[in-house]
């Protein structure tokens, strides 16, 4: 898994690529929670994620809950087919705010 962090329009953007599994999810968790501490909305762009397991999903859920508790925007953007199937199986596609494109996610979170 590779993580790229940037900021656009006051929104922290985390672009993920590769596989998110038990070995890599602690790194993801730390990165997301660290960015939430900056008190800016967060968008996780997942177009290049080829695989995510339950530990990766747990990291996303924890970050989502932490952001929500701090009244910060948190959304997922441009999710590929395989990770989206996992989120749908876990019924999390109705929990997370999911945007088709990164641009839409930034625009929506920039308004918060």
C-alpha cells in the first residue's frame, strides 16, 4: 500500500493505492488519525486500491468515527470495484459518504 497526502481547498486528501491488509492497515490508521488531529476535513481517494480486508475497513471506520466526533467532514472518493464490493458486503456503503470523483468529494467537504 502506498499513501500520498495533499491538501486542496482546505481539505486533506489521502490517496491510497495497492492492497490494504493486516500488514498495512496500522500505517493507514496512523496516517488518517494524524490528519484528523489537524482539524481539517478528510477525503480518502481509493481509485487505485486493488484489495481491502476487514482490518483496512476497521481503520476507515475508526477514522470516520473520530472525524465525526470532532465535527469534521470525512468521505471516500473514487472507490474501485473490489473495495466497493467489500464495503457493500459490510453494509458500510450506507454509512460512509461516498463520492464518485475526488473533485466532488473536495467540493462537498470544502463546504463543511
